[in-house]
C-alpha cells in the first residue's frame, strides 16, 4: 500500500530533470544560432568583397576596351600614311615603267595599262583594311559584352552558392531540431508508459482494497465534513469511511448528517445514560436511607427484590454505556485510518491523472511540431533541388561561354 506514495515521490523529481534538460537544449540552440549568425555575417562580408572585386574587374575590362578602341582610332592616320607611301612607291615604279617603255620604245598604251593594273590593288588593300578595322571594332565590342555577361554570371553563381550554403545550414539546423524533438518525444513516451503502469498498479490496489473490505464484512459510508473558508462560507466536503455492518447500522439509526454530528449524538446519548445512572444511584441511596429510617419493620424480601431490580437496571445501563463507548472509539479509529487512506489514494490518483493529461498535451504538441518540421524539410529539399538544377544550368552556360571565347 506504500507504493503509490513512493512512486509519487519519484514522479515529483521529474520536473527538475526536465527543467535541466530544457536549459541545456536552450543553451545549445542559442550557441548554434550565434554560430549561424556569425557565419552569415562572414558570408555577407565575403559577398560584398567579391562584388567589389567583380566591379573592379568589370571597370578594368571596360577601360581596356576603351583604350584598345582609342588606339585603333589613332591608327587611322597610320593607314592613310601607308596608302600615301604605297602611292609614292607606285609613282617611281610608274616612272621606271615609262623609262623602260621609252628605252625599249614601247607604246604609251602599255604604260597606261600597267598603271591601271596597279591602281585596283591599292584600292583593294584599303577596302580590306577598312573591313579589318570594322571587324576589330565589332570584336572589341563583343568582347566587352562577353566580359560583362561573364561578370554577371559569376556574380549570379556566387549568389546561388551563398543561397545554397544558407539553405544547407538551415536544413542541418532543422534536422537537428527534428532529432531533438524526436528524442524528447521518445522520452515523453517512456514517461507516459511509466505513468500508465503506475495507474494500472493503483487500480489493482483499489480492487484489492475493495476485495479485502468485502471479505472483512466492512462497509464504506459517505460522510459530510463542514469546513469554513476565509469568506465565512460553509463548504460541505464528502468523505468516505470504512466501518463494520453493525456500526453502519448504528450510524444509520443515528440519523443524517456528517460523522461528527452522529458521533456527537452518541456522546450526548452516553452522557444522558450516565446522568440517568447517576440519578438512579442517588435515588437508590435515598431509597436505602429512607427504608433504613422509616421502614425498619418492612419485610427484607421486598427490599432485596427492589435492590436486585435496581442493580439489574444499573447493569443494563452500564453495559449499554460501555458498548456505546467501545463503538465510538472503534468508529473514531476506523474513521481516522480510512480518511488517511482515502486522502493518500485520492492524491495519488489526481497526480497520475494530471500527469497523464499533461503528457497527452505534450504529445499532441510534439506531433504537431514534428509534422511542421517534416513539411518544412520537404519544402527546403524541393527548393534545394531547384537551386541545384539552376546552378547546373548556370555552370553549363558558363562552360559554353568559355568555349565560345
């Protein structure tokens, strides 16, 4: 019968352990959040540094393209000089051809034909030079555009890398929280199983108590106890007591009311019996004295009969009085013992019911958090797969651009 109190005492030490574990989990979570914030800040600083470097490289590429274009524009007069040099070289050649024609007495028509043949060659050279300049300019513009696109793609790749790292860290954090929730859920399940086992044990003890009461021929009676609160209001509390069948019959014959009222009635009845006995004793003594003084001549047999009758009445009253005292003491002992047992059982039952309700609420809460965490994990996994696909596309685009360059 002492097992409920011991189990209740062991159960009362559980909140301290849970409080310490909650503090440890909170501390671990705070440290993890601090590390995550530090990593994010470091990545933000690195991202800013990379952006500055990419902007600097882009500016340098634009400046190099402008310088190359300016150098190409400055090379335009050089082409004119080349054409003039070509023309100057062509005139001595024409003179030599005229001299040769004069020396060899060739016709003027042959010299004109030679000049006509050399002139288209210089014109073609100029056209090719202009085409090359135009192609070079277009290539420089295209190169600058490709450099800009490359810088933008590099920035996007770095940005997606940072996002992917953030998602991975958040996923790890969620997995860690999910693992802690599962661990806490398992712990609560074990605690719930322990509480159920204790509840079954208490039910078995109550059944054994009822069986013992039935075997001993006892009866459980309900009593009302009046209690006065601070607001001067009377509250009737129903309590149970264990008595024998005879005592239960006596209490039932005593009327309605709480046990104290019934015992008070027995006490008043006993006191009335005692007063009546004392009164009868006094009357007996008075009768003896009166008979001694006035009836000395009376027959002794009558006196003996009267004395016997009086003694018989006194014996009956004395027996009733002793029996009433014995019943009252037995009832008081049984009431005290059963009240303590009822209080102990009631406390244990209320504690077990309260713990069971708390465990049910905690279980539902953990199940809801578990479902939310699983949904969030699935969403993050989907986002992660989408980002990986986009990252692969960007890598393929970058590789194709590098191949084109």
